[in-house]
C-alpha cells in the first residue's frame, strides 16, 4: 500500500489534535505536515510544522502538497472578535487553502463541518459551514469527505461553559430516547472515523457523513 503524506489544518484544536495523534501512529502515513498560525509544541520524526500567515496563503503554495488534506480549522465569534473575523477563519482561510491543495493535486479532502450546515440558514454559524461545503464541492479533489458531527465532547480543559451546559442537557434527554441525532460525539471518535475513511472503497466523489455514520458499525 502506498505510504501517504497528510496535510492538517486546525491542528491546535480539539479535533485537530486527535487527528494528528492518530496520523502519527498510523503506518499508512509516512509524513504529516501541520499548517498553524501559532507555535505548536510537538515533535515526531514524521512531523513537519509550518507556521504561516493565512492571509498570504499563496506565499506557501509550494508547501501545500501531499496526498490527503484534513481540515478542522475553526473559531467562535467571541474568540475571533466578531462575525467578519469568524467568517475569515471558518470560510476564507479553509477554502483558500483547499483550493490551493486541489490545484496542487492533493487527491483527498476531509472537512469537519457541522450538524445542520446550510448556506441558506438564518443562523450565522450553520450558514458559514454550508457556504464552505458548497464551495469545496466544486474543487477538483478526487474524493471529498464532509463530516457533519453533532455536539463534540472535547477534553475537559478545552470545554467552554456553554458547552458544559449543552452536553449535560443532551446527556439527560438522550437517556429518554430524545434528540438521539444530537447525541454528543467525542473528538477522538470523530478523528478515528475520518482517518478510517482514507482507504474507503466508496466510489462517490463527494461523501457526507452524518450522525448514523458515526454510530453504526463499520
């Protein structure tokens, strides 16, 4: 089997960290390149870390080469400092990077989107995700994998207060068989599912994974 070179966006986030850990353990990947905005303190013989300015992505075009791109970059309106900055991170940076990767013949693209992503949504966050999904579907990757997970369970030190409340509520109602499609998913399970799809035999160019795809047996 061909040994692969993985590119990762969003490596400092909860899902991104799990993706990186699994890639470094996997014998299917011979090289893992991270593209980050801030210093990233991890060392491994398969790992290359590129600290870049995302507003000047074309300056790094020669580096955006490999076999598989995992994109889990994202922020919140509060962390970004407003809707404009959030859109810049969640849509513009991810799309521009994906476009360059597709032009450089990266064959597979894995995107962490969101449950309810819809470009026509009245709500800002699912609209961003929907805009990005529709845009990347037009790129020239051989395979595009879009993951729409429910609420994600992150490590305790990374969980925001609002997420704690949401997770407790969902955990309570799930016990009664309610809102099952919203049952929280751990970031580890999401990352594991993503990487397991790298060698998928699915012949479709665009594959979208929703709740049942994360909970059913492979």
